[in-house]
């Protein structure tokens, strides 16, 4: 079981030098430990699960918690990452673990769950993950999730071949084997936010198979923003950088310049004007009711689709045109307020600055020409 020293170090208490500083941190630690002890009795499984419904990836992130809940999440995130760092795993492993724990327990060390599931990752003693006492120890639970040659026996992350090149939700599901395999994807932004607050380096390189027995090919320097993911982009797509700024909300009060008859935000209309000026012969459509996807930015007047004229998987001309549109959009995003871009089976976010595999958001078939965005570039604005 984790100790008060574990939580003290995870919360930063060990770094305090002054008496006043230690007193303030001790007060916060006491509140944290009370919260951790009371958390299992303050909710039941249905209540916890209702905060993160498994309704498909990418639709929404959990509301940002404040106060002691976020303090608790940060403390546990530090413990999980300390295990990954000690093992020499890349930051990408920590990210997958945080996304998993957010879905399974809201990153809380629960003493209850579905059937006999307990702990941060809701691991089950009856399926070989360990005893209840072991699984209630966050460090043990994290080691079990990461897997390797040491017990327990269920395969962990490092036991999954090529997990580092999979979409994060697929890697998590390969370990968890959940009834809702796509649910982990919706927690990526929350996990990144917690990691940032915890001072965790998700770009850290490492051995993705650290702790695994037997021979295996070890790629060099795997990290979520490194070659393992960048190479998936292919073609002429370029990596960007995190550029998310302060873009205040806007009302839909401008007629759609693409002639749909709908209304868009001034930011969207300005992007259309700049795109038409910079790129030749664009076929753009912005506002659309999108009745099949109520979470879409199109009916909000904050998204546009730029058609490339053909299936870019079969047309080099269409691929080149789409790459040109996508790259220009990334290069100008800091001044236009672009939030994310989807093109050629990949999605780029201004918040992370990197391309990653697009999973369809629980709405579209990513293998379809339109669902995978092989015939158009989607651009969403803040």
C-alpha cells in the first residue's frame, strides 16, 4: 500500500525547505489523504462512471475538476509516471496509462468497482492481476498495467507488440479488454492537462518494451511527438508545434461565405478569405446541419471542409493538393485560430502540435474515403 511519504513526494512536499512552506504543504497533504481515504465511500460505481460515459472517442472531455479532486489526480499521475520513469519507459506509456486510469476510475484509487475491480485501473484479482491489497497500491497497479516479465500474469502494455505505433485508445484496450474499447480516446486532452500540471514529460523517450522478457526489436527514442508517430503521417504532411492561444468564443453572426445559407463565426469567415487568397481553386463548404453528428463544429459555424477532388489514396494529384492545404493551415494556425485539422486518416491539434491517427471520433468509419478524410481536409476553428 502506498504511504504518506509516497503522497508527500508525489505532491511535492519533499521539496519544501522552509517551515512555513512545509506547514502549508502538510495542511494540503492532510486534506489530500482524507480525500483519498474517503473517496471510495463518497460514490458508487454508477456515479463514477456517469462522469465519463463510454459514448465513443473524441466527442468530449470530462469537465475540468477543481480543488482536491484535481490535487488527488495529479498526485496519482506522479506516482504512475515515477514507475514509468524508473522502468525506462517513454512518456507515451505514461500518457496511455493516464488515459486508462481516467476512464476506469477518474484517476482515483477506488476500493470498489464492477464485480471485483479495484484501484486506479480497476484491475480484477479474479483474473490474475494481484490481490486487493496489491492492486490498491498505486505503484503496484501501475507496474501491473505496464506489464513485463514480473508477475502478475495478464499481459501489460509492454507485452503488446508495436503498442507505441497504435492509437492511444487501441493500446489501452489491448491491456484492459474493456466492453467499451473506444472510451479511452476521449480522455487524451484531460490526461495531457494533468501531466502538464504534474510536471510530467510526455515527450520523454525510452524503451517501449522495458521490462519485457525475451528478444524484441527496440526502436530508438520512442516518444509521442517523435518518429514513431510522425512517420505515420507520410506524404508531405509536416509536424507543427503547440500553438493553442486565447481565442475567445464568437457568435454565429456572419453569412457563410461558401454559400450554404447558414451562419458562421467571424473567425471562420476570415479563415475562408485567407485560404482563398493563399491557395488557388479551392472548393470549400462550411456550415452544415450535420444532423447525424450533433457534436460537429459545422452546425456551430466553426468548421469547413476543403475538397481535393478525388480519393487521395488513389490520386497523387489529390494527395498533393490535400497536403498543401493541410500544411498551409498548420503554418498559419497561430494567426487564424485553427483548433484542429483532419486529413488523410490523421488529426492535428493546435494543443499538441502533432499529427496522430484519426479514429473516426466514434461517428465515422476511418477507413472510408470520407470518414477517413481522404477526399477532403477538415478544418475546425476555436
